[in-house]
């Protein structure tokens, strides 16, 4: 039997065994590689044997490939476990009031959620824009001068003409400038009671009581009622 025929024969036998045991694979595994390597060593031409360097190179290549495959499998397992741990942690927030980075408010009849914003320095010009779910500006309010600190903004649910707007989730953009006309960064936050948790693309989102969703990783504060009816506050920092 020639060298090439021997190799082909060994591989055909391996394929048949895999099909019979319902273990057919889309890529060569360790057993298949070792079977072919043994066939090479057994049926090599005595006048032109496989050089040590060639065999060593093949073994090194397979070893590197196997290590990378094992590493990928380990990383997939770690990511899956981390996602589960995050889910369990997020679920523990159900029933608690949280504050998180965000800029959306929800209007449901006469109930409108509150937006919190922080200023790290004094500003001479602060403007609030309300955007509809379609992205159109429905209201602009000029709040003027503000000192450094944390504030609440409560939209009345009306547009520029004083007409009540439809229920839904609206976005709020805040622009601020200092006395020299330089833009000032405004940090906005939303708050609400957590009613549920969902996972999307491995990311946990908390569903608030008014229907808004916030990224679990953006939470900055958690408030839970204690046995006396007061609240305990936990603030998280980056």
C-alpha cells in the first residue's frame, strides 16, 4: 500500500467510526489528529522518512490550536457564569428604588417621572429640551442661572403651546454654559422602583414601575425601606 493510500485509508476508517457512533465533527479533533499522525509514522517511505523537525512542527501547531480552543471554551463558560451572577444580583433589586444615569422620563396621564441633574460648577445659562418618542422637540424651557449642586426637573407634560402631550417615554436634554460661554457637562439621572429584570445580549436591564428600562451597570444609588418604614440608602461610585 502506498503512502498516500495508507493515509487516505486511515482517515476513511476514522470517518466511518465517527458516523457509526454519531460523533461526526465539523473540524478535526485530537483523536483524529493522532490517528493520522500515527498513520504517517507507520507508513512513511523508509527512503524518505518524515523529518523530526516536520513532526515537531505539526505537534506544536496542534498543541497551540488545542490550547486556543480550550481557552475559548473557558472564556465562554466564564462569560456565561458572569452573566448569571449579574442576573441574580439584579433580581435582588426588585422592590427597591434605584437612581441611575439616564435622561428619559415617562408620562402616564397626570403622572410624570422626575429627572435629576447635577452641576459641578455655576452656570449662567441652562436650557432644558423635551423630546418626543419620535425625537421631535416638544418643549424648551430656559432655567437661567444655577449654582453648583444637585437639582430635580419636573416636566408638566405640556408642549410650547400648553397642550397636554400623549402618554409615553420622553427624552430630556440639558444644555448649560458658564459665564464665559463655555459648555458645561450636566450629569442627568433617573429614579424609580424596580419591578423586573431582563437580559439582552448579556446585559442586564432593570424595568422600573413606570415602564422605563435602565442599564444595571449605570446604577448610582439604591434605596430600600427598612422595618420602621424609613429608607436606607446605598450610593455606588465608579
